[in-house]
């Protein structure tokens, strides 16, 4: 089975999803985990790929074995609050740069944002030793129990109104996940660049994304912070590791504002 890689994703060299063995840089003790077999097994159980991101291989010997991220949704199109759908987020590589891991996430329908659940949700890591593909189905079954908790969290974010001061601080904290905040005595150009990014970070792209509750603020910021925005100075995230990390950190930040502001 061939998987079509969306053209919007990172620059790629070859497709590690179709790899049949590990990189030659790995020893005999390294256990190869076939992403293609995981995808096929997931599809047999009703989970289909929604989005694929490939890292850029920095060494020629790792081309076709580099880290990759796949988001899976269920054919039944389970919905949360009528505007999002739960996902499984798989990360794997064949060059020794990461263990295989499975996390929970959300796809927001209006913008097709791919969120990643924070630290309150379990991430299951499967190391490259002797592994059976059925381990991933068992992991998915285990993580599926988080769906009601995901729904509870979305409703809690929606019911949390942010004051103007809290929303401004949320934007600063979110932008610092990707960019260093300049000191007060920094060059004018550096401070202006920061202020421009901050201005665009909270701009809604759709009318329905307007609002001051934590859920709408979270989604506006996530879309602009990860996808970038023309004229904002915020670059699009293309590396799967960075995408996953920023999304997870942003969810964790939202959890803090849910509890403390």
C-alpha cells in the first residue's frame, strides 16, 4: 500500500514509512519497527492516516529512515463538542533518533488544526527492540480510554473565560515557546519583531474563532504559532519533532491557565 504524502509537509528525500529495514548506521541489536505494518494494522482496526510529516534527513545514510509523524483518525468520525475529533499521533524513525511513541490528540474541524494532548495524557513509548505490531494496537486501545477525558478538557477550556490581562500574558508565554523575548534594552528592531509576532499571534482567521475563552484563544494561537502567518514573522513549523513539542507545550500552558488564572 502506498501512502500519498501531503505536499504541504516538510521537504522530503525518500519515504521512511515504506522502509523495510533500519538504517545501516544501526547495530544488530536495534529492532526494526515497520511503520508500514503499523499503518496497515491500524487501518484494519478502523484508524486511517489523516496527516503525515517527515523530517529532513541530514545525513545521506539516513535518507528514507528519518523520523516521521502520522496522525490517525477513526472511520466512525467520533466528535467532541461538535467541532473536534480525537486522533492518535504516532512518531517513529528507523535511524535511532527516537523510540516509537503513540499519543492522543485532536483535529479541530474548522481549521484542521492538529492538537497534541499535554502531559496529563499518557504517551506510550515502544523502544526499538523485539516488537510486535500488535503492541501498537494494544497501545491505541489503552489510549482510547482518554477520549472522554479529552471531551471534558475541551468543555473546561470553553468554560474558562480569560481576563484581558490573562490573555495578554498567555500570548507572551505561548510565543516564548518558539522565540526568545527580547530584553527591555534590546535593539528597536528586535523589540518590533517581537511585538509584530505578538500582534498576529492572536488574530482570528475565521469569525467562529473569535472569543475570549481559553479554547478559542488556544486554537487561534496554536494555528498561528504552528502554521505561521504572512507578515507576522512567525515561520511555519515543518519538522515533526518541533510540531509535536510545540503542540504539547501549548496544551500544557493552557492547562496552567485553566487552573491558575
